C-alpha cells in the first residue's frame, strides 16, 4: 500500500507526479510572486494560476525564460496564453520536474522563411 498521501499535507503547488505522465495544455489565469525560505535567505519565485485548476505552478529560471521568450517580459501579457505541462527527469536533482512549453501563436506564414 502506498503511504505517500499520509506523509504530510497536500501541496497547493503542482508537482511532477500530479501530471501522472500526461501533457495537458492549460491557460494562464494570473501570475503572482511567492516568497520562499532558502539556506541563503528569502527568495521570490513566480507562480502561475491556471484556469480551472486548483494548484498553481511555481516557475524556475528556465520556465520563466521560456515564457519571456514566447510572450514577453511583462507577466500581465501572459494572462490568457496557453502552455503545455510535461515532466522530465533531472539527474542532477535525482527527481522529476515540471517542464513548461509555451504554445505559440500558430498565425505565422511558413513561406516567409526561405529554404
């Protein structure tokens, strides 16, 4: 019998295991800053609230970079944009983490790119 659910309170933030191997595409409802305690002191990280979802996604530098590249540096511009969530095993941390991939606007002209 798996006992993980009894080991502590349920997190209000999305974990890789919550995705259960699926790759959902979701819409960003809002972005807020969260404060965390670390060994070096306090740090802030952005968290994405997703439309129709209970848990928010805490972003790291890589995921913020992906969102900035796709949607711009102002998080207000991210609202209403779609992202795909997936997981990846990170050997350096010896655990799975969440990967955010921006769903870019498909209204572009393929023939504008010369081959």
